[in-house]
C-alpha cells in the first residue's frame, strides 16, 4: 500500500470527484435521453388519441355531403372519404389498444383506461363501435336510399360526435397521465443514480461539491418538469384547437399588441411569417357588414370587465367567406382597469351549413325532429327542435330549450299520464319510445300526433332521445270515419247490424254471468213503404232519422239502439233485474214508451209534411240460456211479426206457439221448393160463362197435390209463396202451362172469344223483366195472346200507378186482356182505376153472397155493376153458387159469370172433356155435374 501525499490525495480525490461528476453527467444524459424518448412515444400516443376526435368529425362531414349531394361523382368522393376515415379510425384504435412498434406507439394499459374503453354502459369501445357501425351503414348505402331522414345519418351528423368527444378527451387525459407517471418513474430511477453518485461524492470529496451538486440537481429537476409540462400542454392545446377549428388570442390594452395562436392564422387563411397581427389588420379581415359590430363589442370589453359571445363573417385573402364564433372576455389588472382581452375563435362554417341544410329539409317534411333530454331529477327540456314544431304544436322551439313544461301543458288531459309513463319506461329499458296522443293546439284545436324516438343513456344518468313527431289528425279522422261506416248506420248514426251483434253477444254473456235479465226489442214501422212510394225517399229518410232520435230518448245510456236496415230497428236492454216477472214488466214498459213516442206526429222535410206513423214491436227476454245473439234476434223478429198480424201498432212478447207457427211456415216453404222441383203443382181450370149460358173461357187455379199426402189448401201455401218469393217461379210456370193448354186446344172448335184467365201476383208485376218474360213464353209456346187474360188485384197497381199504367199498356199492346180482380175489397180511388187501361172488373165472391135477399150486398153489387158500365168495363162475377145469384146478376147486367153453380175447378184433361161436351151439347150444360175435388172455395190463385 503506497501512502500518497495530501496533494496527491486531494488530486486523487479530485479525480474521483471529476469521475463522479462525469458519471453523474453521463447518467443524467442517459436518463434525459430516456425521458425524451418516452416523451416522444407518449406524445405520439396522445396525438393519435386526439386525432380520433377529428376523424369522427370528418366522417360526420362527408356523411352529410353524401346525404345532401345530388352529384353522383361528389357522392362517390364523399363515400370514399368516409371509407378511408373509417379505416383510419379503426387503425388508430387498434394501435392505441395493442401498441404499434413500427410507429413507436407503446401499448399502454391501466385500470382507468380499461374503464374508459370497456365500461359496458358508457365505454369508449362501445360508443366507437356504434359510431363506426352507423358510419359503415352510411358507407354501404347507395345514393337513392341515403337521405337526411336516415337514422344512421342523423346519428353521425347530429348526435354521434357529441357522444364520442367527451370519451376521447377522457382517453387523451388518461394517456397523458400515464405518460407523466412513466416519466416520474424514470425520474425516480435517476434520483437513485443521483443519490448513489452523491453518496460516493460525499464519501470522496466531503462537502466540496455538495453545494454545486444541489444547485445543479434542483435546476435540472425544475427544467425537466417545466419542459415536460410545457411540451405536453402545448401539444395537447395545438391538437385540440386544430381538431375543433378553434384558436385563441390575447390583446394587451396598454400596448395594443395582439397575439394569435397558430390555429387562428389557419382560420383566417394567413401566414404566420407574412401577416403582421395588429388590431387594424385583424379588423380588415372581418366582413365589412360585421366589422362595426365586432369593433363595438371589443371597445365595450376594453372599458369594463365582461364577456361576450358573437358570430360574424370573415373574408380570407383567397376570397373565401367563413363564419366564426368568438367568445371574448376582459381581465382587470391590479389597478382595477382592464389589462387585457382574451378570447377564442372557432370556425363554424361547416356546422352552420349543415344546420341550415337540416333546418331547410325539416321545413319541407311534415312534423318536426327533436332532441328530448330527461335528467335523473326528472327535469326535461328540448335541446333541439326543428321549426316544424311551430305548425305542429303551435309553440316556438326557443320556449322549450330550458324546460319542456310548456309543451306538456298542451297535452290532452286523457293522454298526458300515459305519454309520461311511456317516456319513463323508455328511459328505464332504453327501448324506442312510440305513441299516439292528442294536444290542444292554440289555433287548430284538438290535434292528433304520432311520434317515435330512440333513447340514449348519458354519463350523468340522464336520457337523451332523438326522434320525430308528425300530425296524424286527418288519418285519425279517416280511421274514425271508417269505424263509423263499419259499425254505425250512415243515415241515422245508430249501431248497424255488426255492432248490434257484438253488443248483444256481450249483453248475453254479462246476463249469463251476473244472472240478470236482458231483452231485445225489434220494431218495424207500419206502412213505411207507402210513405216512401207516395212522398219519396227523402221524406222516408227524414222519418227514419226522427225515429232514431226518439228511440235514443226512450232508453238509457247503457242500452244499445240500432238499425238493421230499411225500417227495422233493434234495442238491446240490459240489467232488467234478477227475476223474470219484473224483467218482463220493465221490458214491456220501455216497449210501450217507445210505441207511444213513435205514435206522435212527425213534421218531415223542408215542406214540413205532417205524418202519423206507428210501430209493431216484438220483445224477447234472455238470461241464463245457451242461445246466441242470432237466436235472440230471431225470437224478437217472431214476436214483432205476431204484433203485425194482430193489427200492428202494438207490442208482443215472444211465445213458443208463434214460434211453432213460424217453424211450420218455414217447413212448408221448404216443402214447396221440393214440390216445385218434383212437379207436385197442377193447374186446374174453372169454366166461365156469358150471362146467356155460353161458355167463354176459364180461370187457371193452382193446386198442390203432394204424392201420398192430403192436398195442401191454397189458403195455406199461397201466403207462404208470396212471402218467400216462390210465387215468382210458380206464377211463371202457371202462365206457361196455361199457354200450353191454349196451344193444345187450338184443334177444338173454341168460341172466338174463348180465353183463359191467369192470376198475376204483385211480386210478379213489380219484376223489372215481367213483360220480357211474357213475350218469351209467347215465343216458346206460339200461343195467340188474344186467348189469354191476366187478372190483377189493386195491390199490383197502387204501389206505382204510373209504372202500372205503362206495363198494362204494353200488355194490351201484345193483345192480352187485363181484368181487375177482387173488385170491391180494395181501397184505391175510382179515378185511378178509371185511368188504367183495363178490360174488365171482377167482383169479389164476398159481394155475391147474400144478393138474393134485398139488402146492403144487393145495393153494393148494383153500384159496382153501374160503375163498371160507367167506365166502359166488362163486369165479371165470381163465386156464383146458386141459381138465384145467377138470375140476379144477369138481370142487373153482369156480362160474365163463374162459380160452383156452373162448375168446380178441374184438371185439364177433365176440363177438356167438359169443354167438348159443352160444345157438342150446349143444351145439357146445367145437367153436367162434376165431383168435387175435395177443396172448398175457389182455391189457390196466383195473386
């Protein structure tokens, strides 16, 4: 061991100190390089994260261009930009999550960053994925299908960027925080190195380099921290300003010096190197029309501490005009005077253009688009509503920006609760809100609206809906009109058959469940058809409307009044009690009330026509039975027709006896149909004679002779045939059969005036093709029309005298003779009969009975014969059964006679033999006796 001298020792120690210093410097250099490297890496990381917000705005811009452009080339260019930007966002996102060694982007992960990205409700990963999905939908859309009403477009342009920007900012902040923490770790390592070096230096050199080392270390620490913070802040500020097209400026009031950030130079379109920023040069770039306003606002800020927001136009040196938004505020110095003015400027040209386009588009579509915000405390407002809300709801959008209460006050009181419940439900389950409701429009009155909106959960726990509301009042009115047409009678406004069946089925079900009696009243207006025929359908309709009003006034609100059709009405009564007897009394009381109300005089039409009417009412009770609504109505119908048969203008309860009668008639109608198909009907002939005793014709009479059964009396089946319409085929068959008989008798030596009379029913006579059918029969049979006579009752003619006169003239024109049957039993005026083209009057058999004895019958027959003579009509008497009747009629001038005194109705073959005998031996006519056919009276006639 060599002992060094003190100087050498000092030198050695100095060298040791220098070595320590060199080591310290070297370590510091390496550490600084590492810090700078980390700063570079994290700066790239932060820039990449910050760049994503700009890319989302870029997608929103080009998506808007795709939606509004009509140029296919421009659409393709914008679409390509959207696609490239989607790729850039995805690439940047992948680099941020996984790292990129090629781009010096480190993979950075911590719990806070995982929360920001992967939070299931408000995570950036989910929000960015939704944004890119909407962007991809826009990218995949063609020019025809993409429009400003598309949900994806609305999300991208109006709502998407505003959701992502806070999340992206949070990510950028977290990356910055991670960077700073990493650098602090390196600094801690450096501190350890420094501590080791200091320990060595202290051990070697004592206190020589201690003050120097402390000063150097403090200086370096302060410098590094300041550089790091300034660099980081500047980069973030520049990146943020560039992405948001925002720049900041500062005006020193005392010196007049103005300082601009780099982004303001870019916004104003001037170069940092070439443009000299002064107050005057800055104002020159402001649009001439806005310059005075800007200068005035800046002057006011220079006088007192305040803040102002303004929008104005600037004109760039290249001629482009931009719209900017400026926020400026003045700051006071220690002396209380304004020291400087600071502010920020944002280029809002594109945003304003998009807003203007959206507003213009919204003006050309019905309804309005809106944003509805509901915070966790229950407060709500509309951050945005297009101007269509003014016409749709009668309220300006400005009134709703801070509070939506003014809108809810317009809601219909019956709908407001349901609408709010659906809004709360949509907020909870985040499902689309959709509803139809009414509002009280200040000018239009009650208005129907329909709306739907998509909810989005906000970070503060509130909900924001994006939706559209439109006016559906006309559609609702149309639906209501359709409903009324489907369920209500268009003339009276009463329930129609469909609604009656529904209400009756419900009433029966309730009656069965509650063990409570109900009833159905069916009524028919008496002689309504006569009013229609004489006064016209307008008056008839007026009567039906008035009847409907009276019916409503006679029943309770819980009862149903309906019109089945024509002049038939139905009333459904409910809750008549649990016992049948009181229920019957209540039902009959209401029925009588209705009958009396309908009996009051009616004043109808514009002319004030006074009309008296009555109604026949049938009542059917129901309770705990298995019958359905059809059976209940059928029973009421049966009761109603019993009231008609009993003389009309009365009320009748349903009874089984009447039902049995109806069933028998139905069965008879069915048997008649079968009998017609099986040729069970026959045409009998009853001879007719002149008063001199010479045969002159016969009357054709129908007979029904079912095989193996007793003959059916004509009085039984003729009314059924009339009611069911079977009289039409029967009557046509009878005419053709009579024509066939006449054709067969052509070989007989018939008198020149011989003719067969066929009765014509009212149903046949009103047939539109009646004459055409007669002509067809004549052509088929080849009969001589002069050999045929038609007998018609007054019922055939009085329904429409003018039409009847025309048809009779046509028949007369064919060669037919026309006789008025059953004369003396009708009620038409003689003047009307006199104007009809008739050949004869046929006195009813009821007038002939008892004429042998002088009395009223004799006077009536004489009067009838005198009237026939006065009208130049032949007189025919039927039902002549005695010689005294014959002698009286011949004496009084009756030309033609018919009855049992001469001959009974007989089959055609028997008539043919009878006729031949009469023609061969006319002197033996009174000795000819034919057996009775087993049927009393004149039998069936085709009335």
